[in-house]
C-alpha cells in the first residue's frame, strides 16, 4: 500500500510541475492550452538529442545519469521554452489580436496534434529511453522501494516549487506577473509591459513542463504521445486545485498522482487516465472552483 | 473510377453528418466540443451492439433492423452528452473543452479495455449494411450506402435549418451574442445550451452508426483525436455558423485528406509510410492554422449580422 | 515626492515647463473605441502646472473616454495631447508612468489579490530598487495612515474607501508629475468624499498637477482651481471653479436645474 503512495508521489510531482505551467498560462492568457503537453514531450526529446552528444559521463551516485545528462536537460528545457514562445508568436498572438472568437482552444488542440506528429516525423513512434542503465530500486522505508531517479524527481520538484514561490513573492518580475494575472488592464496602466510578462509566462510555464517531461522520460519512458497522455491528468490537477491557483495546481497534481496510483490495485493500470477524468468530473459537479480556487 | 468516387462520397457524407452536428454546437451555440470522436464512437458501438451479429463473450447479437440501430446510436450519444453537459455547461466555455476531451479519451479507453462491451482492441466486426443480401456488387452496395448517407445529410440539414429559423433558434443566437441580455428576457441559457449540445451529439452518434454500417467493422483505432481534429478543420474551413459550410468543408477537407494520403502512399517507400501519415496530419494542421489566422470565417462562413460599429465576429482586421 | 525636491517623472530627466507651458494640453482631440463611433469630437483643455482641474459633464459626455485617451487606452484619431510640451500620442499605455503621467481608473483600480504593500511596490515600478523607495513609502503612509495598518492585507479585502486610497497611493508611488483621477468619489459616502478631496489638495501641495473627472460636481469644484464642462464630446464651458459653481448654465447642463450648483 505504501508503495502505491510512493509511486503516487513521484507521479504527482511530475503532474504538479506540468500543471503549474498550465495554470500560469490560463491565468494570464485566459485560455486552456491543449498544446501544453507538447512542451513536456519536446523537453524530453530535445534532451534526448543532446544527451547523446554528452554521453559518456559517469552516472552520479545512485542515479542513472551523469553531468552530461543534466547539461542536456538544461538545453532541452530552454529549447522547449523557446518553442512555446515561437508558438505564441506565430499562432496565439495573432489569434488574440484579431477579433475572432474561434479560438485559442481549438488552435491549441490542433497545434498539439501537429507537434506530436512532428515528433513522429522527425524521430519515430517507438518509445525511447534516456539510458540503458537499469535503475536499481532500494528499500527506503519498510514496504517502499524507490530508485535513485525517483527520489531525484521528488527532491527536484520540491526545490523548483520553493524557487517558484520565492520568485513570485520576492522578485519584481514575479510580482509583475502576479499583477498581470490579477488584472491585466490595470497592470498596463500601472506601467507593466504586459506583452513581456506574457512572454515570461510562456517561458516559465513551458520550462517547468519541459522539466516534467524530462523527469517522466527519466522514470517511465519517452514517446510522442507522452505529453498528450498527461494533459488530461494535468488539467484535472489544475481544476481540482482551482484553476488559476499555482499552489492549487501543486495540491491537485499530488492528489491526482496518488489517486491514479492507488487505483491500480482496484481497477488495473489501464484505466489510470480515467481516474483523473472521474475526479475532475466530480469536482466540477460538486465544487467547481476547486480546492484553492477563487471564491468569485 | 466510379466506384472510388462513390466510396469517397459516402465517406464524405458521413463526415458531413458529424460536421453538421458540430456546427449546431459550435457555429450556432458557441460550445467547444473537442470530444467529437467520443460521441462518434458511442454511436458506432451502439449500432454494432444493436444490429451486429452474435459476438463471443460480448454484448451484441440483437440483429435489430437498421433504423433501430440509428435511433439507438442517436440516443446513446445523446445520453452521454446529457450526463457530461449537466455540470459542465453551467461553467466557463473552456471547461467544456477540457471535459469533452476527457470523455473522448475515457470512452476510447473503455472501448480498448472493456472486452465484454466492445470487444476490446479486436473491435466488433460483421456489422451489417442496410438491406443485406439485396444487392450483390460492391459498387451497388456502396451506392446504396451513399444514397442513405446523403439522405441522412439532407434530413439533418433540413432539420437543422428549420430549427435555426425557428423561435428556438433565434433564442440560441441571442444567447450566443449576448447572454446577459437574453437571460434578462427570461431565457434560461443553460437549458438551451444543453439542448443544442445533446442534439448535436446525437447527430454525431448517427454519423457513427452510418460509419459502423458502412465499414462493417469498428475498433478503438478508428476513434482517435485525429478524427475530432478532422471534423473541426472541416467545419472551420467550410465556414462555421453555416450548415452549407459544414457540408462543403467536409467534402473539401476529406478530399484534401485522401489526396494527401494517396500521394504519401505513392511517393514514399514503405519504410517511411508512418512518417507520411505524420506529414498528412501536419498538413491538415497547417490548413487549419492558416485558415484561423487568415480567413477565420472559412470558405462560405457567415457574415455576422451585428450592428455596425460593434466588433464584428469572423471579420479579421477590424478593430 | 519629498518637498524641497523637484518632482521628477520616473526615469527621465525632468523637463522644466517653459514659461506658461501647460503641464497637460489636449487640443482638438477626436477619439473613440471604434472608428465609426467617435465619443470625443474635437475636445480641448489645458492644465497648468500645480493646478487642480475638474472635468464635469453628464453621463455619456465622454469624460472617462477623455482620460483614457490621454492615458493611451483609447485610440485618438486626430488632435494632439502633450505632457509638458511632449506629445503622448505615440507613447504606449504602459510607458505613460515613465513619462510622469499616472492614471487611477474608476473601477478595477487595485490588484485585489496582492497585498497593499505589493500594490505600492508595483506602483513604484523601477523605483522599487532605488534608495528613494522607502521615503516614497513613508510619504504615502503619512498621507494615508490607514494603509500602513493594513499593509499586509490583500487589497481586495479592504473597504471601498480604503481601496480608493490604495489606488491613489499606487499611482503616487510612480512619482508622477501629473495625476489623473477617474470619478474618485464613485461609491463613497459623503464623509469619505470630503476626506478624499481634502487628500487631493494635500497631494497637490506635494508638487503634482491633478486632473479629475467627476460626477460629483460640487465636491470636486470645491477643491479645484478651474473646471470644464464636457457635453457631446466637446468642452462646452470653461472657467474658474468658483464661477462654475455659481453659474446657472452649469446647473442646467447637469441637473436640468434652473439654478446654480452652489
């Protein structure tokens, strides 16, 4: 039982990172971005490419990867964040500008489909892995086995969330982003360059998603559908936690992750995404603003 | 050549039916249904269960007549839409998008795993055509199917046109343009949206039934997000808000799809076929994106009948 | 903002107004949200340095639109708008504060989910990191003591009057030379209105120039130097505040009354 909890925390951490980015863009840009999953996917694939370049570095301690991989991961996440900016510039910004109500959501859905197929086109539909090294799981506490990589996932996620919290509350840029998310027109009047804040939102949101993708690729597998398969749980996490709330996204991510893993002994692994959907549906039925959401 | 044309038109008309359903939801009511594939799936499997032969270890074997299958499919999709719509249609529009994609994914998952219901990944085969045994050439059978599909397209088209011009349709339009004003007149926006959503989904279910009957075999593979995407592209390219646009879009985009598919098949060596498939999707995606940015109202989309000076929907560049 | 020091626009060297040059000058401005519907039809006004000028007028006259046009939020089709002689027409809305022009909207004028202190930090913008920030903050807390008590509270949880204070304080933190207020008395009790306009006078003493758009003619004119009456997109009447209060025509344009406002 505790093993499932541990698995749930690992998955939940990944989902939380992805959900944060989703809620950030929703907050500031006011639309549900279905292409968000692809930032995860591309984060993993870009890293895969560069990891091949820097291969040969010895693994660090109990982890399956070395410094070369970390460097590749940083490059991969920056590239994925740039992809988000490009997507915004080419597509979303133009749709925002014209008065068409058709809609960023449909465009993002289409972009998601296209991007997935770009991955298939450039790489292949086969699943990939960062390394051939078998990850050894050890017993951390009685009844719970985790690999070094999985512990890394949890630790890194916690660190990133702390960093994000500090950034949003202590830095001027973070404060400006929160102002834009609170009231974009007032932010403009108050002297904030809203367009620049939008770009930063994309960068940070997609960057976090890329990290989630890399971590998922590290502990599970890399495939063209990986981001798309996680978009539903990520949306569920944001809705559960209260769309627009970053802390809600974290809480939601953990709950969904735990629920999905804990459901495995009950209904089997195949139905995991359905669990996320069911939870999301229930919350919309009963308490649509979510756990930490706005009461308005 | 003729047989290919008949085949092509039959498929296009099935898509046209689905597209008309989406037009009611999106074009007339402004609802983001990104789970089209899910409602299509429900209709197809419902038809298979009602009209199909006996399947080992699986629901089915009713062998009911064709119209019953169609009705059952419409009903099944309608019920799913009703259940999904109740909590979601009260909320912001983006939520419907998220929930519909969730339901489509979940339905796909069920189709893939619930052996007893859907035959799992094997699917359901041997689904009958209308009037089996009556005609014996492939061409004749396809032509019959085409005729039937066209009949459905026409009836759905006529039905929708009538609905849209009716008082009900006018309220729908009012709600889409200015909900606060409409509710102040005592019109319950939620109920109207729910009706449009359910009816539109039922139409999609009918399309699914036609598909099941036409192909004779359904499996979860047939109901992926790409299908939703194709239908949306058809509607947007054809012209949303306009029933003729929905039908035209279905025809045009299906032509683009099959042509590009054939091209890929001919030009690419077998090893690259998968890449060809991916390129096809990317191409369709580009068509959609370009349409959205350059000509959002599509080929024959409606010119909004809004008063001058107000922001005009579907006319880019106006500020 | 400290007395004895010239007020400087945020990050530009202060442009000394040459003799007689107005702080804010609007000339023959035609503007509106959409091309077919011009709300301002050739309006002109001027505000001299350290003046308090009020713009009055019935609803729909274009008062709010005028302020928004100056702030860069409404497209201007023709005419000119100058701040200390410099044209504002090409300046994007978010750069107005760096030119020394601060605007307090009528509604949605605080960041509800941010604390009072954070609202003020946002207002300070680039000055946040400078040495003068602490002084500016103290000055603002001195002007509005209630805000000092509530500095950690989310702005959205404050009362209407307190929120208005935060809105004005936010604008002041940007070290503006010209402050524009859009119907500051809206939704406030008569007592709060009186306090608010007294504060406006205090702010002027700190060296600012103030343009106020108001429905509550009496209260605003009581603290102003001059006023304009706007109707149908143009200024119809202009004069000293006292004269306007005594003018029966102003009363007529306002309330359909046959007598003066004061």
